[in-house]
């Protein structure tokens, strides 16, 4: 079922158009479309997949200082890693703003909050969003294509484990790595063992 048929889509898209660049808006739409294409196969409701996919980057175009100010104003805990790399706050800030503005459900909140790093115990909505954000079809890096191929051939478990592993590798190459990404990968690995 297309994104446009989700009950929430029109309202969310209107808000995203006010907030995001065209490129980021397109990414959110492609993420929601891609997620909705496999949501049912992993036990996720279509409209929740669409909501999470559309809203996950609501705050991604905010500057570093805006994200830090918003996080402090929302009384969000800010880790050393987030302080050093404020872009890591875009999910938590977006989750809080979406809860206040749209009254999103707790599971959509969690998915948006953790979509960048994941965390141990993340439910299928959250895992599905991590996968869709990383691998939506407009992502041109080879790892995204590999994740899509693993989903197609090996199923969701193989694909999300690969995405989490690549997230850890990407983190190692950065100046700042969020420990939640490693914890998420290790949790998935243990769960699938």
C-alpha cells in the first residue's frame, strides 16, 4: 500500500515540507515507501511504518547548536558522544517533537528516537526503520545496495544484522562513535545465534 494512503501521511508531509530541504524530504518519503514494502512481512503495521519512515528525520536539517539547544530544552539526556557530535541528537529531538506535535504512539516514538544507532531490545518497528533509513533505494553507497540484496535473498534478520555491523564499522571510522550502535549489533548477533 502506498505511503499516501496512510491516515497520517498528509499531515506529516505538510510539516516535513515546512522543515526539510527537498533532498531530505525525498529521503523521508523513500524511507517510508521502502519500509512499508516489507513492514507486513516483519509484523509491523503499514501506517506505523509510514509514520516512522516519514518522521524519522524531522530534525535532521537543524544545526548543531539548534540540536543541542532543543535537546536541553526538552530535558533529553545528552551523552558525551552526542555533545561531541550533535547530529546524533536528531532522532531523540525529532521523537520528542513528534510526540508533542502529533501524539505519536510509544513504538513510533522509540523507532524515531533510536533510528540512527539502534539499541538492545529495539522492537521490529525500530529495527525496520533502521533498515529502511540505511538502505532506501535512493541511497547510492554500495552497503545500501548490499543491505537491500540481503533483505531480498536472506530475509530481514540477515539484512538488519548487516546494517548494524556496517553502522559499527562506520562509527569506527568517525571521530565519535556512539556505543549504542555497538550494543545494538552485539544484541542482534546474540539474538540470532
